[in-house]
C-alpha cells in the first residue's frame, strides 16, 4: 500500500517448558502471547501489538518507539 508506514518492534521468543513458544514485545508493558510454533507465536504477537496500538490510539496517546533489545548469555 503506498503511503503506509510500518514500525518493526523487536520481540523475544522463548521455548515454553510445556511445549510451544512464548513471545514478548518489550515496547508494550504486558504484551505477550504464545503459540504452538514460532510462526503461530509471531502471528499472535503481531495481533497483540495491533491491539495495544488500537488501545493507545483510543486513549489519544502515541505509540512507543521500538526499543533496542539485546540478548546475551551469562555463564554461572
């Protein structure tokens, strides 16, 4: 669609110990979901982010900018 901009929000995907995947979007407090596959989890978080954006618009607030997300490891 010409003239339509999209924002890319980083997400964190983690395997759930009970199966499937949990995915979180750090830009939105409490924005997380799950899915049986990575693809399903990503589709679900896209929908959750869209709902967060709709809620912000309804409240007259601006969408947060994407956060820089770093992933690291710690040896213990």
